[in-house]
């Protein structure tokens, strides 16, 4: 089997499994819903059908019985219970393991799959007189036996079926023969292949499907079961299904004559059997084609003439190609900056005009490329529904997860790196925050706890919050634990926020015992390290007995940002524009206290730091400097530089391992002239200055005088 096709199946199956998990969890919370049941069935059927087509026989045979169970639910023959949903979730995990498995894992996975299937048969839908299959049975044999014994021979129905594939059905890898064979497994099938649309050899295109089929099927299966065979190509194959009242098999000529396709006598004499495709199941006959079929063919031929962009609204692109595109756009932005600088220095009006046009086009390309990388956070939020369900079950708690702002978009790289911090925050909320149902009722709360994931825009940032209505944070317990570990002195004066942030220290935990879920002090440390990598920040609000809200503030993208280019002592720096509120002229006061440096900004005293002094840069500053006023978690903060150069589209490059411990610099960028400018992390820079002062919040205390 072509490796590219197998990779495509794995990718498609992973998406279907993710959707299946969401659907099952929605069914568990909302009760039986016909549309949700149908959605789960379609996912299972597509996984099975595509798996059989691409050679994933173990997945196809395993999925078959789960698909049969949901077909029974859909038809009303089986009640959808929490137990069935639990088994389906276990089966979903098993299919994922089969997708990712190495050849050496085949036997252990086969054994675990048999256990799940036996659990499904014994607990959910045991047929009358069913004997559990022994552990040594072959899954493929099990699936075949289930398909055979699942038919009720006492209620046979005959259907007339017309199968009308589109002309372009072969282009997406669909093998219609496999679908027709699956149709034949439902009962007694007779097929007539209509070949009248096949042109002369000179006009023949082997990539076109120019055959359609008329079929007569006698089966105990329902019409839905017939449609389900073609469910994953339903947009490429039209089915016309009509039941025939008699349960017996009619002569094929009579069936076609009843449809008006051809006269009965020529039909019976003109039919010849072939066995090259499906054995006795296929017959090929010349004959008339109804006007509706001719019209369908005309529409299909016209559809073939359309461009590929009209036929498909989405295009699947590997992430590596997208990352490469962003890198090229970044290089283009750098070259465009060089061109703009050269044009400005040359004084040539024509060159300046060309540079402006290229700048405009590169800006449009940059915005377009970055928008392609933006993905809604919905998928990340949805992933936690299963975690909440399983963890709450393990802890014997009742928890519901509510999401808000699912359509908020973030750079795909940001979303990937955000998963781990959110994972630990949700786990902590369930384990430490939400109380047991009995404890909640004792406190006058509903027995079901509530965790909310919320995302919203805030300028060039996104705010992602995890909130719960649990016990809240106990400042006294956190402080006592921090003193025991030597993180703070016993007489240290800390604000509530500073006490909350002690929980982010490596190894910090207030849990009395270590469990499989918590107690090792790893979770919040992972959150902090993840935020550092994202150049984000965190804020905590909590009320004892009422709950906790942890809000993460993260940039929309990590690749290209809008920055303000500044210079100090001949060195260039970039400050993210999203943090800056204004720039002012600054003249030093020789009598100012260096430890308590404050500047008056329209009547408000704002603390500041001089970059020359902070980075130990030599040389004399200009008589009039510039102060950049930025918004940080610690309030407004000023950064004094020699001069402000202007806006700069910054392509952020990672620093080497030598600079890994430099917290106040988040990256670097290449200037138009080839020099390097450091990207400042204003949050870390302001926090570092405050931390190094002798008294906590020294600047805040100064403002009160």
C-alpha cells in the first residue's frame, strides 16, 4: 500500500476519532440525540470503510462491531447507556493505539481489543444464545461471524438501487469495487453495469468514472444500512433506493422494465453474466438509460470542467510546509527592510517608489501568511472534555466543563505550546479545587462542580482563563509551605498575589500525600515554564470557599510581531508594540534617587529603568533621551533609551543555548543592514528591576509619599 495513502488515512482517522470522542461526551451529557448518534455512527463507518480500503484490516474488523452497536442504537433496537458510552470511549482509545502501533505491538493490542469486544457483546448487546468468542479467535473471523448472525432471515426486503458515481470519483482514491463487494455482503445482489456513457477510445479518459450501476438487493438490512456503505463518499456517489413490496427476487429484466429502462424481452435476451469483478453479483447489459440518468451525467460532465478551487473549499497542507512559508516571508520582510533603507539613503524617487510598493506587498503577504497559521482554540478546549470526565470519575467527583470563546484564534505554534499549561491547570482545578459532592452539599453548593475555559482577545494578546467554583486558594497554607521549604523568610511581607505566585516554584505543593494525579509539585512549574516559552504572563484571583480564576495572557503569534525599534549606546533593541502606551522625551534629574527612579507622566509618577545602566553599556548618553512607557503586570513602567527609531516588523529568531538563562530578552531579529537587534521582554525586565529593589513594591511605596 502506498505510504502516502496510509499517512493520509492515519491523519483522517485521527480527526474522525477526535470528533467521535467529542460526540460521545456530548451524548453522555445531553442524553440520546438522533443527530449525535448518527454522527458517531458515520465516524465509525468511515474509519472502518477507509481502513479496509487502505489495508488497515485490524482497525476495520475491530470497528465493525462497535459500528453495529451504534447502528442498533440508531434503529432503536438498543438503548444508549452510560456504560455503552464508556465502552465506546475505550474502543476509541484502542483504535487510536492501533493507528500508532508498531508491528511488535500487534498481539498485545489484539488481546486488549478482544476484551473490549467481549465487554461490548456481554454488557450492551448480547444476541440470544450468543456464546462469547474465546480469546484465541481471529478479530476478522469475529467481525464476519457478527455480520452473518446479525441478519434476521425472517424479514427480507428487496430494494431497487441506482448507484450514480460522479465522473471525478476516482481522483480521491475511491475504490468502488470494494464498496460494491460490501453491498453484496448484505444479501442476494444482482448488478447491472450501465456503460453507455463510455466514449470512443480516442476520447476516453481513464481517470473518469463513466459507469453507473442498477442493482437488485434482497436483504434483511435496512435502507440506512445500504446508504451507510457509501457514507464516506456520499458527496461523490448519488444513491436512488426504492423498496419492492415482494420479498422474493424478481427477474432482472422485469425490474429494469418496471423502471422503464428497457423493454422486458430485449432485456432478458441481452443480459450476459461476467465474473471479473464480483463473480455472479455483476451483470452487464446494453439498454436505454432514463432521462434523469442522462441529466445526472450531463451535470457530472459540467462539474468536471470546473477548476479544482471550485470543487474543494479546503486544502490540507503539512505543517512543515506552512512553517517553511513563514520563514520565507520572514526573510522577505528582512530584505524589504534593507531595500527601504537603501531607497531612503539613495534619494532616488523611482527607487523609493518601488521600495514603497514592495513594502506594501510584503505587508499584505505577511498578514495573509500569518492568518493561515491562525487556528481556533476550540479543538484545544474540546480535548479537555475527556480529561475532565475521566479524572472526575477516578476522584469520585462530579464535574462539568463549560467553554467560552471557542472561535478565538491563535497561532498554531502558540496553541501547541499552550496545551501542557492548560492540562495542568485543569487537573489542579479538579484535584485541588473542586470538592467532593458531599462536601459541596455541606457547604451549600450544588453537587456538580463547574470548570470554565474561556478565551478572549486583548489587543495583540489572547486571555485564556481556567476558573472553578471550588474551595479556592488558602493563602495561609501556601505561605506556611513556602516558609517550610525556605522559599521566603518567616517575617516576609507579601501581598496576596505574591503568595499565589509562590505556587509556581519548582516542586511546590500543598498536598498532604503524593498520588497518581498530584502532590509532586510539578504542575504549576510546567505552567510557568510554558508561559516563559510563550512570552506570556499569568494572573491569579481566588476567594477561599468560592473558587479560583487563573488567567494566562499570551501573544497571538510568536513568529512575526510589530515592534518599536530603539537604540541605546549604539545597540539596537525591539520592544513589542502591543506593550507600549506612549513615548516621551526624558531629561535626567541629577538629584534623583537611582533606586527609586520615577518620572512624571502628566501628573502620574511612573517608575523607569535606564537601559544603558541596566545592560552596563558604556559611553555618554545624549542630553535629551526618550522614555518608552509600557503596560506590564506590575503597572506602567518606563524604559529610557537614547532614541526611538520607529516601527519595525520583527521576525523573531530564537537565541542560542548560551542565552537560555537571559530572562529579559525573548529573542532577536536581523536588521536590514545585517546587524542584530535584541527583542526585550518588558514584563520580565520590569519584574526583575522590582525584585532587585530592597523592599517589595518599592516603587509603589514611593508613590504614596
